[in-house]
C-alpha cells in the first residue's frame, strides 16, 4: 500500500471513529481532480461545483460501505463516474437543469490556484486547455469518459478498468480510439 493510500485509510478510520472534520483532508486531496473530471463531463461550471459537493457528501455518507478491497481513490472515482453517468442520462432524458443537494448547505472552496507568474503564457495555456476540453466534451460518452480519467485525472489503466467495470484490453482500445478521435478533431481545427 502506498503512503498516499495508507494516509487515506487513516483519515477514513478517523471519520468513522467520529472525527467528521477529518473528512476535509479527503476533500482537499481530491477536490481539484474531482471538479476537473466532473466539469469535463457536465460542461457547466456552477452545476459542476454543485455535483462535486454532492459527490463528496455521498462519499462521506457511504464510507462505512468502503470494504478496502481497492484503493480509496478507485472507490471514490467509481462513485464520481457513476454519478456523472446517471446525471447525464437523467438530463438527456428529462432535461432537468438542477440537482442541488438538500442534505446540507456547506460550501467548499474548489478554486484551482494558478501559481504561474507569466500572464501571457497563462492565457495561452488556459485557452489551449479550454479548446482541448471543449473537443473532449464533444467526443462520444465512452471516449470522453475514459480520456478524462486517463489524460486529465492521470489514473492507471488498471484503475480505470476497475472504475468502469471493463476489461484492461477494452480500456486500451477505448483510450487509443478516443485519442484518435480527439487528434482528428484538433487537426480539423488546425491546432496540431
């Protein structure tokens, strides 16, 4: 078990032991990756903020069901991925706009601090990232989801297979095809 994994387990044990405030350590550790993935799926900033908060609430409420058969991060990402899938299905079917949490009004600061000092470079990077994310958001669901997990979240192929419940070879095929789709879209825009 890596140091990061054992730290997660220690925090979870504290939360389950009654120190609910310790969960903020989990939030601090995973909030940026969670928000980036969710925003990549939902494409609405405010809605992505709400969903990120809801995913953390669901995770905390489900902690007792975490069996420790996989890493906490894999279990957490499974919750997040499934939430986004269900959200997209619901919204495409019924055109619902909002899914706010009614279980609490706690707000978490999910802003990503930008530590670069060159404003020109920062603008170029942000615009490039925006274009790539925009193109990823237009990919078919299977490819969008897997590229966000691999290339934006940096998860391993094995972790992705576990989260999505598909074979390792299927993960590799989808990543390859997704990257080809993305490459063709970026070529069409004259970006590569």
